[in-house]
C-alpha cells in the first residue's frame, strides 16, 4: 500500500511483490534524498549495538506494535537482519 498510496506507483496485481520491491526502492531513494542513513553501516551501528538499540526502543510494557505485537526478542531479530542486509 505504501508503494501505491505514498509513492504513486502502479499496483502490479499479477506480481504484487514487484510493486513491493519498487516501493522499497522508492523509499530508499526518498531517505537518501533527505540525507538519512538506510542501513547499519551508514548509521554507524554494529551488531554488538543491538542490545542497546533494543533498550533505547523503550518498550515500556514489554511489547509494541498495533498490527503485530513485537517483543524485545522480535525487535532484536529485526535489527540482526538489518545489520546484515545488503541494501
């Protein structure tokens, strides 16, 4: 939905994952255009920083999220994927 609603891309109903990938590309382009880092390396973070990043996330009651509830372990797993992502 972000690809079509925010970035105005055409939905490919035959290959919705293509629309998703184009949306990701558009989002990365947007982040670059405003000078935002798009991966751990550009942020200056390392995998060893993940526990601190999870702590700084500020879960409060231990979970976050509206659509899918995420625990600190879930967030750490997402950060690990981001740390190794080749964007």
